[in-house]
C-alpha cells in the first residue's frame, strides 16, 4: 500500500495566485458558539474570512511565525530582470 502524497500548498499555474497587494485584518466576534477571531484576507480578486477559536488562532499564528522565520531575506530577481550589456562591455552600476 502506498501513502498518498499531500497536495502542494498552492497551484503555481493558477493566474489568480500572482503576487499582489494583500491586507489581513483580525477582530473578535461573538457567535452562537462563543467568541471567535475573525481573520480576513483581502486581495484585488477575493476576500476570505475564517472564524477561529482560541486554540486554532494560536496554532495559525505560530505556523505563520515559524514559516516567516524560515524565510530567506535574500530577494532574487528573475533572469529577465537582470541588466545586460553588449558583448565585451561592462554592465553599468
């Protein structure tokens, strides 16, 4: 028996997933099931809100923090963004 592979975290071929400005907001709301944190993410193409209990909100926050801490501070430009110069000439700096 094989173990199923987890799906990738996002579809890189989806044109809606290009880098775009995004806003995240949180607020506390009272629901019939008790107080929840409403976490809303807004982009130019969509708005998504989830209601999280305290334990889930803490877990989500830790996950975001751990992932952010693992990010490189290095910013890489795509090959097409690199400056070029005619053969034999130096790239202006």
